[in-house]
């Protein structure tokens, strides 16, 4: 795990404290960092890579949050950020999505009657809801769409699975692999969470020719540049 610290003024005046942005891989981290100005805008934001998948992402995020709290410098918000597949036509390639729900889409059991989530099985929750006011403000500032972002352990590669996910989660706009793990770590420590994704490819059959990863990374940088002032001014007690 690699930490890129951005020291400087804190955002404590807004009642928020520092912001931790968790990305899966270095290129996503660099895309977010590209929107931050050392010592200026975004100087209260730390960007880290937490690895691929909900398990590693959750463990890495929890480790950083715990260390910060023990040092007396806790984070006031955690943001899961990166690129993602987008459900068509709601989230076209190159668009930005802000999650109004972070959902563990494949955490459960297959039965003869279909898929049952962990919640339906009575073993816990499969969704976290970011602060509604923050979601609205960030989406407006960045020109993003809002909807559920699904966390999966296996990326969708067929039209049939894409259709099944949309049937179970009709508000879903994107799927990625880390959001729910990051959210679990944040919520366990009482820290609000946000998820922001730039769409690099359609959810469905894997067609590498249709992937636009550089465009999505550029959209992520541009989006973060617009939303940093929102993060700096948002008070977690507003929502």
C-alpha cells in the first residue's frame, strides 16, 4: 500500500477534518492527485492505493483510518474513487458517477429461486448510503450522475449477468470492485463515505476495443478538480 500524503491546512474549520481518498491502483491515485494543489486546494486530502477487490481495499483502508485516529489526526470523510464499468445507457463511457448507494452486489447465496443477498439471508447489510446532501453537492459541482454503484468480486463479462444485476439493482449506474470494502472500513469507525467513479467501459461482454481508460482517468481528474471545494466546505453534521 502506497500513501501519498498531502500535508497542509486542514479542513477542520468546516467541521470535517481530513479527507482520505482510496483508489485501487496507482494510475487512479495519480489521476486524483492531479486535481490537487500542494499547499493549496485539496491540501487536506490524502490519496492512497488500497489494492484491488473489496477484501484488500477494506483492510487497507481500515489500517490507515486506525493509524490516523491513534495519532490524534482522524479523517472526517473517506472517498472510494477510480474508474468503473457503466450500465448503459444511464452511464456512458467518459461520464462521472457519484454513488447514492454503495452496494455489495454479489455478497449472498445462489438458490434454486435465484440470488439471495446477505441481508435477505439475515446476516447483515449489503448497502451503505453516503450523506445525501454531500452526494447532491458533489454531483452538481462535477456534473456527475447519481445512482447505485455496485461492488463485485468478479467483473461482469456477459450481457446476461449485466441484465441480472440491473434487474436486482434497477438504480445501478456502475460496477467496480472496492467501494463496499472501503465503506465497511469507514462506517465501522463512524466515518462517512462517498464513492466516485469515472466510466471507462460498458458493463457487459468484455470488449477491450470499447474501453476508454485514459478518457476515464482524465474525467476523474477533471471531476475531482471541481468537487474539491465541495469537500472543503461540507460539514458532516449538515446531513
